[in-house]
């Protein structure tokens, strides 16, 4: 969070979620190394190509994408969260702001994303197991992919963030999250695990789910990413190549002030970023721990 704060620009930011449809999730689970990379590629190209179109923005935005693979009940639900600048750098070296509403219509985003992802799946070297074994036959594989064009894919756009600080706090909640946190686990007894989850299909109600310990572990392990996979990626003006020069130009164009801070300790940095006092006594919750002098004995 502290590192990304230096990349924030004085502009609106939008949050968009790209979701893999249910019919493709088993395929993704059986080919994680290949399909996760395809998912990132399809999302980034969808945003960049549509933003480059003068009908929509006509500029290169900054995108931070974060892939998650879980739903609230630990089901396999691969999707990518994107934080996108509400504007971008034009080919003439100027900054172009988007409209107050999202500059990429959801319907167009969905169709473009669907076409990109299915195109790369057709070209990929995939493996098929279990119920998908029959897709090894070219005719059945082609028929399976053609059916995916008949359904509307879910691409969700949230309202723009009010200011850059809210973007940072939001990113912090998503970047290094795992499938379930300890505070959602209600109990563990007699080989059963009970945890809280939100049912988005039922007015976002908070519910309890109980699973056997084996099933809970199985669901949790589905979300361990392939070794070396980068789930967080930066695209457009946030891409690594020539990033420093590009950001300096974007800061000038958007009148973004660079915050210069005095040197601080790790504890001071944690308190500033998270707004929480991490030096409180764990017992009384009011006193502060003080580092003492080393013992000479």
C-alpha cells in the first residue's frame, strides 16, 4: 500500500470485476497455469483496446489488476478486480479525463472480454480430465466453445472512488487477501467447521455454513495458486517499462502533488497506513509497550 501510494494520480478511479462464467470454471481448475495467464491477458487487452478507441476514451489508462479464485463459501470462482484510472495518457502526450460515468459500457466490456478469452482458449494447449474428457475430440471442443458465445458474461462496474486515498484503502483490502480469514471461522468441533459467508444471491445476507474438516480443507486448497504465478499486475501507464518517466509526466498533467515524508519507523508506517495503533498492550488495550535496554547479564 505504501509503495502504490506514490503511483496514485489526481483523477477518478473505477473498480471493474471480470468473472469467468460457470461453464468454464472446471476447465480453469484443471488448467490453472495456462488459464489464469489467459484470464489476465484477456482482461488487460480488453481494457487497453477499448480505451484506445476514440469512441470511448482515446487514451492509455493505468490499471492494477488482482486475481481471486474464491467465492464467499470457498467455491471455485475465478475473477479479476481492476482498479482503473478515470482517464489516460494520449498519444500526443496530454491527459484526457473520462466522463463522470464509466467510460467503457458494461455491455461492450462483456462482449470484448468474452471474445478475447475464448479466442485464447482455442489456441491454448489444454488438458481434459473427468467429466471434460470428451472435449479432447475437436468437434465437441468447438461446439463447447461456441455455446459460450450465447450467454452474457458478467462484468461489473462500481461507482468511481471519491478520492485517491479511498483507492489505496480499497486496494489494501484486496491485494494479499486469502480465501478466508480467521475472523470468519465461528467454530471447529467434532470434525466440523462452521464459518460466516455472505449470500450475494439473497440480498447479501450474512449466513453460517458448516462443512466437514476434510471438505473445508479441500475447498481452501483449491485456491492455492501455481508456484510463481503473479496474481497482481500493472498495465498501461502503470506498466513497469519506462514507468518512472511516464508517471512523472502524468503527475504534471493531472497536477498530482508528490508527498515527501520524513524517515519513519516500521511501526509508524503501519500506524499511518492502517490507522491503527499496533503498539497497544494486548492485555489492557490502553497501555503501550516500550522497548527496554538490552540485558547485560
